[in-house]
């Protein structure tokens, strides 16, 4: 039995009242295997048409009713860029649905989602989708699951599954039955008399409404008049809306709600707690702040970072998008350059944001799903700072990688490209001469500067003016080849000396 306990005081000092808690379900899998279509069919709404590029890029939550039981669904992104958001979805959820196309079988993203599910240690069921397709091969798909150590019922394992068509709605009742059965096995319960606690799904900023956040209540009951704390953010519960956008005065576990009026943006994936009044909430926040300060005192600053720091400003539509972009940045090659996020937030790019750049033309400014104010554009033009706007995450990622590459520190060094041994000196003057030799490794080219090595000591530098091989002019000679060479040098070369081809390389 899974029971959620709240560390908050009980409402009105009442005794605990544990009741059956509806399951919170995450649908996970490959980007094209039908997650959004499945949710659309279940709740008779359409999400995909409103998503840029047809990719679900935010977390949302919806409640459906099946056989007098409620189920809360999380719409978790499947695109690889949203790995952090997808992982958070699995951690919030009680049960996961691993969706697999009957056309394609198990794909790389399928296994990525499966790994998240395993790491979160929650039960899951499999939905074999697109059985309506002429290309569907259910048996082949089942075998591909078994080959990847996902053992279905009847095939050597205990993983429940349903064969469905999200498009046509075929067998969706079977899938919902399987979910409810899994929830019953888990024995999900929570205390309705506790102060509400749970997880922040998403937060956003609206010029008219201010800062709002969507929450999933995992225990307790949230009432109008309570006070919410999540990290550094807090809010009185005055405006509370259910998942349909309707105002409500109370909500209990497994319910998604939107709270308007936070004093700062709570972070996606952050837990929240509620208190009876502001005084209790502020006291709790003060205690947490002191604990965090003690932890920070034990951290060491990074004095040894040698990378070029590229200033970056990110403005997004919601916090989840900001988190996803940061996740992508963390995967970039930062050997000689890395981004330093000087500002990251939600809402349009403003004049104040641009002033944060401090007139540094190297600053990169990206806006994802938001606009740019006229005054911000004026500042960017004045200081020659480019602002790029995007609606597709992978296009933004590609731009950031290119911008980082163009701004990184270039290091010029001298590298050896070849070495030859001098066998004979044909003629010599004060300015150079004609010599013969054999390439021992690499290559020598006309125009190369060479180091003259005698008894393992460099005695000077010279320049190759011409090369011959088999009495024919050549531009380069390679390992194992004999050559004749015209060389310019103020240092006399002797038989037995070695010449090392040295070239400057910028990386």
C-alpha cells in the first residue's frame, strides 16, 4: 500500500482520514507513437494542433472518469530535449503507461522512457498503439518488447498491456481498466484531513494575472485561505482553478489545480507545502533559508574554470521550457567555452533584460515561445546584440551550439606533421641549399617551416622552397618516400640531421 503522509499539521487538529487516492498517470514513449493522440481521445480535446512543430513541449494535467473512478493524466513530452521534464513526469506519477507503436516496435526513445520508469521505481503498463494501421504487427511488437527485457503477461512476465488504437478509440476502456487494476494493487491512499502537499508541474507569468503555477496535490486538501510555499516562492490561496479553468474553493489529492498570485516563480518539479496562515508559512521559509545558507557555506567556488564564458539570456513561455533549454545546454561541449546564464525567466524579452547584458556584444539572447518588446529591440540594435526567437526546441538548440562555437576561445599551437632524415647534402650556400632525404613519418609540404634537429637538439628553423620525387616536382612527400629538397636556411644542414615539419594550428 502506498500512503502519502503530510508533514503539515492537520486541519483543525482533526484525526487522520486516509482514503483511496486516484492514480496519477504519465504516458511516456517515442515522439511519434501516439501519446498526445491517446490523451486527446481520452479527454476529447486536441493538444497537438496548438503545439509548435507538432511536439508536446509542456507538462499539463487532466482528470478523466472511468467506471466511477477518477484518473489524473500527465501529458509529458516525448522529445529528447525534454528529458528532464519527462523524468520529472515519471517521478510525480504513480503509474506509467509505456506507449509503443504496433508499426515500429521498440525505438531508442522507447527505451529511454523505460529507463526513466525503472529509475522512478513505479509500476507501469504497456499500450500497444496503432493496431488500426495496415502496417501494424502486434506480435512483432510484443517480441521486440521481450527482446528489450520488457516481459508482458503471457510472454514470461507480469507487465500488463492493452492493444489499442488511440486514433479510433479502440480498446481504450481495456487500457483504463488495466490502470485502475494497477492502482488497486498499489493501494494508493492519502490523508484528506492533512494540509495539502504535492508537486509543482508548471509556472508561468501573465501581464494581467501575474505569476501562476499548476500543482498536483499528492496528499491533503487545499482550501481557499490557505498559504502555499514552494522553495522561495509563496502565495495565498485566493484564486484557485481546476484543470478546466473553472474557479474552485477546495481541491484534494491527485487533483491538478492552478494557483494565481505567487510572489515569485516556483520551479517545475519542486515540492510545495501549505499552511493555515501567512505567519506559519513565513516561519517555515525562514527555517528553510537558514538551512540552505548553511549548505552553501560548505560549497567551494570554482576558481579553476578556464573556459570562455559566453553570457546568455533566456526568456521562455513557461518554466518547463526554461528547464528543458538548460538541460540541452548541459550536454554541449564546453571544453573551451561555456554559457553563463546571466538571466533566465518567463515572459517577453524586455528593455530591462537587455540592460542585463551590459552592452556586451558577445551576449546571446534567445526567446522561446515569447515576443520581444520594441524597447528591447532598440537596446539590442544600439549595442549590436542579436535576439533570436524560436518556437521549436531543436532549432533553438542548434543555434546555441553554433553560437557557442563561434564565440569560443581559439587556441593557436604548433604541431608536428612529419619528420625526415637527411641522407645527402648536394650543395650549400649561406642562404640554403639542395639536400636529399627520406620521410620517416607523416608528410612534408612545400612552404612548411621545419625544425633542424641534430643529436636530439633543435639548432634552428628553415623553410622548404621546393620538393622533387623521382626527378619530378612535387608539392608534398609522404612517409617512406625519398625526396630531393631545396631549402632556405641560415643554419647549415648536415647528413644525419632530421627535419621536423611544424605548422601552426588554430583550434
